[in-house]
C-alpha cells in the first residue's frame, strides 16, 4: 500500500538526486539516517564528513519544490522508485561495487530480485552473432533465467526480443530516463518491455542520452545479473566494460568464440584468454549458474514469506530464517568467516566448497544479516 510516508520519501530521493549529491556520499548518509527523508535533516557537519562540500546541501535547504513532471511520473501505478533505504532494493546489485543510490523502474520491480543473466555484445553484430544472441536468450528464458541487457541496437535488442517472443519477461537497463526511448527506433520494443518486464535507470525521468551515462548503465547490468554472456565484441567495446564490471563484482563471465577472421570475435577471444568461460551452448551457462540461482530464488521466497508475516520498517531489510543450524555447509561457511574481510579464494581454502556453492551460501547469509560483503570480500556481521 502506498502511504504518505513512502510518497514523502520518494520526493526526498528526487530532491537529493536533483541536488547533485554524489552517489557514494548519498548511500553513506542514507545508511546513517535510515531514510532519504531523514537524510535531509542531518547536520551540515555530517554532510561534509561524507565528502559533500556544501553546494548540494545549500540547494536542498533552499527548499526548491520537486518538479511537477517528476511528481507526475511517481503517480503512475507502473512507476517505482527503489532507494538504498528500501528492503526491495535488489540484493545482488547491493553487493556490487559502486551500486546506484536509487533506481527508477517502469514495469514490474519484483523482477529485479529474480535470477538474471546479462547478454551483451556489439551494436553492429553479424547475422551469426544476432542468431547466437537470440538462441541463447530463448534458452535462458525457457530455463527460468531472466534476460537483462541494455536496449541498444544489435545484440541487446535481439536478446530482449527473443525473451519476449518466448513469453518471458526481460529487463532493460538504460542510460537515459526510463521514459526516453534510445535509440528512437526502439520505442515499440521499450513499450513491450514495460508491459512484460521492466525498464530500469538510475537517471531521473526525462534525462537524455549522454556518452558518460552508458558505462554507469553497464555497471548496473553487471550488478543485477548472476553472470554476463558476451556474444560478439570488438577489442574496444562497451560489452567488454560490462564484462570487466561483472568480474569485479565476483560474477561469472562467459564468452562465445568466433572466427579468427571476424573482428567482432576479438573481444570475446580476449575475455577467454583472461579467464572467461568459453561457451558454445546455453546449457553450459545454465549449469554453471544453477547453484547461485537456486540460492537467490530460495532467499527471495524466504524474504517474501518474512515480509508477509512481519513487514519490515521503511529502510530496513527483512531477514530470513537461519539455516546454519540445519545445513552443515552453511555452518562451515559461518565458521570460516571472521570479523576481518577475506576474499572468496580464502573461503574456498577454508571450507573446501566450490566457488558456485560458496556464492550461493554467502548470498543467503548476507540476506539473513549474518554476513557482510564489501567489494568482493566477506566478513561475519
């Protein structure tokens, strides 16, 4: 149910974003205050400690009203603003390096919690590359993995359309406002995604495309997904940026090989040399991600059950029942965690578990409030 408090908090988020508060400072301030609206009341000294020099705070204290267009966007039933203080902020994205402070969503926001696979590649893909994007996306959709991409021409569009044609939802993360179709020729595709999936952005409604927006979009794609599949990419490509960000977030990276004579295969070949998994069939990706996907699905079910039993206060995450008492692997991971953050390679040595199994358990423990993650390193909470 939409309450006056949630409306006020959404307005506070828009005011904070419009004031130009840096993302990292905003996350820190909201963590301390507990909500976006309470953040506005923090003393100026605390803002300066967070790295804000006062310009944003002066704009906020000036009391400029939230633009009418922003309020109109918020009033639409299919429009959602998910802030850092919201228990529905997607768990995997929260664990990624440099997550956005808030997300604007048009469509179904619950999809952000579903197990996702990112499919990225060239805007100028070959016919074979487009076929591969469609085939992989269709297979992922049929297996229950949600396809996420960036609504760009080429591989992105092929992946989105294949998922929709398989009667499955898809998520498009964009480098504009959610209400802007970019490129313009994808307006109809964007409308289909709004109806049967979700369009996501960290940018305010009405924000036009800009070159510097797209690397920021790519980190969200990588952070939402369990893994990233690169279909075709040149040596210098936005798809390779997404792959690098996925790796930095501790996620799996997969690459489809191609002809040595195809310049759009060189990026994939470079990823493979750097350690990405070479894949020729969607089943290889599905089998690799299955343990972590199952963990995320279990966590989602438990979170929804807990929320139904006892709704969490605004800005607080719900917890799931402890499983360490009944699952020896969970108990082993908890025992291996200390108060000093360690990398997953250390935990593999301490527990003897595979990376996939560890990732699944760590995700559950974090959602239960028993573990904390920071830039790919884990500690007991």
